[in-house]
C-alpha cells in the first residue's frame, strides 16, 4: 500500500496560472485609482544599469499574454513591449553602475523605481511593486507583492518594459565597449563575460562593488 507524502511546510500561497487584474480592481473599489505596477531589471549583472519601469494599464485595453518577463521569449517580450507602450501610461528610469557602487544595488533599484513612478504622466493612487520593498518617497500608497510579476498584470507589464529597455541599452553598449559581449549576455556573469574581463579588464559599465571586482573577492 502506497503512503502519501506529507509536509509540515505548506506553501504560503498558491501561485495562479498567470497574472491577473484582481489587485488593481480591488484597489479601485477602495478608491485607490489609478494603479501603477513597478518592477526592475538588472539587479544581478556585473555590468550596466539597473532599469525600473512603472506602468498604468488601461483596463479596457490590456494586452493579451502579459506575464513575468523571465517566462517570455525575447520575441514575445518585444511584441508585448510595443503593445504596452501603445495602450498604457509608461515611465522608465535607471541607476548607473556608478550609482550602484556609491550606494548598493537595493537602494539603487528602489531609487530607480521611485523615479519611474514619479515620471508617470498620471498620478497613481496606489503603486504595486514586485518583491519585498516599496520605494521610499512615493507620493501615494505602495504595496510590495511577492512574486508580483507572476501575479499582477500591472507588475508583469512593468517587468517586460524594464527588461526590454535594459536589453536594448546593453545592445547599444556592445558598440561602445566591444569585446565584452554585452549584446549577448547583457552584463550577466557568464563564462564569456568573465573571460573578457580577464583579458580586457573592467570598463566604465562594470559594477566595481560586485564580485569579482571587490578587493575581498579572492578571500
């Protein structure tokens, strides 16, 4: 007789099959409208900026297929990016490698997110952010949503915009800093990228506060 496996650590929540608009509609009923979703791309790479986007979706013109940008192909992201820009209010901001080094990646990411929200041409009544943190200094209420890019359509849209914009920025950087392969790996620590750093040394786009650049990197 087979025994069913049990666990004393149940999931904190069940993720839906894809993001939906329920949090935005709940906020609307509570008088917090419009709702902006905010997310960032590029916290982990060794080089380049961290890019944040804020998106206010039009409830009557939400593009089909919105999802966490990491779950989409580059072709699908590009197609959705065009649709989001055509139907939504969008703002983008970034923090450079120098800003990241002067503060830290968390602070630089949250500041970029705050500036993206501030750049919206409509003032949101609520900002929903992906992750654990709400950017300080917002002019409205904010709520952090764990796994928000897979649960909330507005955050999913922001994740797509941030990812596409950053990838395009790194593709342009490939022309200014040849040899590193930024157009291929977007600054992440791939074997090719690390080999290029060993050969060429770091450039102005590298985050010197990150390993392997930090003085204690070999400890």
